[in-house]
C-alpha cells in the first residue's frame, strides 16, 4: 500500500497560470496588430537629458527618444470648438489610446508616461492621464491594458520632429 504525500505547494489556480497569461498575450498581440488595431507613433520623453524642475517635476523644453511605432486601439473623441475671450476660435480634439501593456513593456521596452506625445494620423497629441482599467482573469497583479487620454497638442508645444 502506498502512502499519500501532500505536495510541497498547492497547484496553481485553474486557468489562471503563466501559460494562460502568455496565451492571452499572444492572442491580443495578433488581434491588435493584424485585425483591429491602429498604428500610432509614440514619442517618449528622454528622462535622462530633459531638465525637469526640481520642485514641480515639469520641463519647459523636453528632449525625446527616437519614435516608436505602436499598435493600439484608438477611440476618436471628435473636435470641440469654443470661443476664447480674445474673440478667436479654439479647436480641441481628444483621443483615447488603449495600449497592450505586456507588448509594450516586454517586447518593445517602452513605458507609457504622462507628458509623452502620440502622432495619430497627421495630428500630434499629448498624453494627459493614464489608467489601467482591465485586470486579466480578475487578478489584481496582472493588468493588461494601459488607457491613455490624449489631447491635441498646441502648435510649438512639441519639438520632437526637428
């Protein structure tokens, strides 16, 4: 008669291990890049050479790393026109860019930050807020999307194309 032994560690949760997370990443990569995703050009700020204010953490003149082509899901927010006190028109445009987090961090070595710029079509946008709204299989440690709200950059604000 054989004696039953308890394993040293409990088995991983069903359908929630590394293999399943890797499968979801592979499927997401393929769907976003070949089926439904749009291309954006991402301009990350060079944090090593940009002179940030020591108290506020902001920089008037920003230096950028080389641009990176990224596949993402982009939601267009339309143009909004408003009157300014000087009597001129101000056009605002907003997009939401949903990045695949693991594709960026593991495959492209890119980390999305507020203040970076995104070229979508012929328009340049600045990332103003970031969120990680979706968890993979409800696991708090495994988020798979970075959602960035971007506003249309004003003329002269972006110097990365020079």
